[in-house]
């Protein structure tokens, strides 16, 4: 199914088509696939004003009313699942099977939010810790923080927007969302679905825009929270400009995976790590980039891993058999190619891949990448895995921690104590045992430390960020 010829943006719940200035390319062919309305600073200002006006009626919505909105989205996304997947395949270049997987996660995320919307609890707080407070009772509840600002990335244009939108709806926070200009269509279809509901006017605005107008998403004091997903350089710059509002940031990573000698199913590890390193062409902040394999199983693993990687089919993401699709832009594909070349020039061994045709970069395995090269210490954000041998488990944990990032890590071990040791020692937001670091379910607390960000996503944890604790103390007669 082709994309519509044009898509409007959504301002205060309403579709608007003042222009069609944003051309959205088919990321595989490079042809313009559709055109999208672009918001200017005036439209963004009006959207923020409408969100402010919507704050009180949104906060007044009952739990069952918020749940009904979210359940409507679940039903409509399910009905439109193949349309959403095909749109994602075109605008993001994501292989069709991965696109269907992301639509499934979109549905999961809204379903989880619907469940959480009616269980935002408070507590009775005993106050009688001393005689002077003997006749007092305390109570606290969570209330919506107010209008929120969301900026979502290109690599998961549906689900990473959903991880901001769905919890906001669950708690009753109006929001303005800036989707990535490279992949705005999925977010606009979410807007089309929300426009079918009875949300208060101003509850949502979804506004593709240029960088000049985007400053309002960060700096306007009427917005009470900023949630950003994207690169660490941009994220920290936005935080510095955000003023007094809380900021939640899910940034980059160069995720590590450790395979020790106790993991006796090499074939299983190969399959999980190949998928974790190369799905959607490595354009995930938790794709496997640094892979450490114990010396006693290194040669056997290496042979199978390289053979399996070299067999991955690259090409048209609309082909059901394609696993490696295009990188988001030719400029990014050229950067990845240059990082691989730099690593090889510095002494790394190219085990497979390394080539590029347009935006399609071959699945690439490097061995012995120097630690100070971009491919080792930066975020490749492409289909490149660095393979390293290790012999000492404690030393390899130190090596994993030798990164400015700390999002997730994977550890393949059958030793419970080693698993616990990794959980205790690795300076990351999450440790996945028995699988690649790219594994994620949408209700879990997800986020990182160091240059990987601040705060956690996952519906329950996002709800905490989007609410404030309000206390009531009662003096008894």
C-alpha cells in the first residue's frame, strides 16, 4: 500500500495542512514517497498554549475515560497493522518483518498504558513518628505534571513515540510531539487515531518542524517536562537549555555482549547475537557492537558467527527475505563505511562485510578493533560488530565498563554467580542474561547511565516522571 500523497500535522487535536513542505523519501529508492505539513514557530506556540488550556480538563478525566482512549488506539492500530508496517518500511527503510514487529510493540505499549491508567496509586502515610504528630494523618497521590514536550527519533518512529504518548494519555498530561523529520508518518497516523477520540481540545499536537521552531519544544517554560530520545550530543545540549523543567533522555550506546565458556549452546548464542547485532541494520542504541567471547570457545563461535552473518540477505526492505535494509541516509551510510575503513587501517581484521551500495551497508564483523577508534568507542549505529577474545571474566567486565555509554549489556553465562556479578558490576541501565543486550519488552524500566541518558522509559516508570506527588495532611480533632 503506497503512502498518502500528503499528510497533515495535528494542532490541538485537529489536522492542518498549511503546506506540504517536508518531503519524506522512500529510504531504499531515494524517491519522494509523500509530503508532510511542516509547523512554524507560530503553530508550535499555539499548540503549547492549547496544551496549557487542556491541562485542567485532561487532569479531570477519570481513569476509565483515559483507558477508553488507549483501548481505542489498541483496536485501531490492530486493524491498521499492515498499513502501519508498510508505511514504516517505506519511510524508515526497515525490513518488512521488523516493521511488523515494531507495530506489534506499538500495540503492546498502548495496551500496557491502558492497564496502568487505572492503577496510579497513592498511600496512607503514618505521621505519628513523634508525640507532636500523634493526631495527624498523611495521604499522598500522584497528579499529572502538566503539559509535556516530546521529541522522538527516526529509528523506531512508532514505538519510541508511543513510549512518550501512551503514558502521557494514561496519566492525563497534554503534550506536543516533534517526530523525526526523516520519519514523521507513523507519528502522524498515531495523531489521526487520537483525533478519532473525545480527548479535550489541546490534549495533543504532533508537529514536524525545522530546528528553529523546535527550540520552543525545549525552552518554553509553559511545558513542564521534556522527554527526548536521540543522540547524546543533541540530548545534553537540549538539557542545558531546558531551564527548570525535568528532562528524561534516552540517548545512545555501544552495547557490549559477553559470551563465557559455560554457555554450551554456541548455535543459540550465534542466532541471538546475529539478530541483536544486525536487526534493522544495527540502527538501534542497544544493538550488539562490542562482542567479547571466551578464548576456549572463541574459534568455534567465530567460525559460525561469521558464516551466519555473511549469509544475511541485504537489499529491498519490502522483500520478505531481506534482513539488512538501507541506512536512514546516504550520509550516514558513508560515515559507517568510513568508520570500518578507519578500524581496518588501524589494524582491525575484516572478517566479513565492509561493503556499501548506496544506503545499504553490508553486515560487517571486525576483529581486534583498536579501543580508540570510532568503531570501538563511538556509537556505530549500523550493522557492525566488533569481535574480541577474553580469558578473564573480571577483566572483561572492566572492559565493558570502559565506555562513555551505559545503556544495556548482554551476558551469556550458565553460572548464576557470574550473572549476579555482572548485574552488580556493570555500569549500565540493564543487564540481559542469556540473550543479547538488544532484547527489550515494553513494560520494563529502560534507560541508561553516563552518556546513555537520564531516567527510565517503560510505561510505569514514565508515569512516575509525568506525575508529581501531592501530599495532604489532616489534623484530627
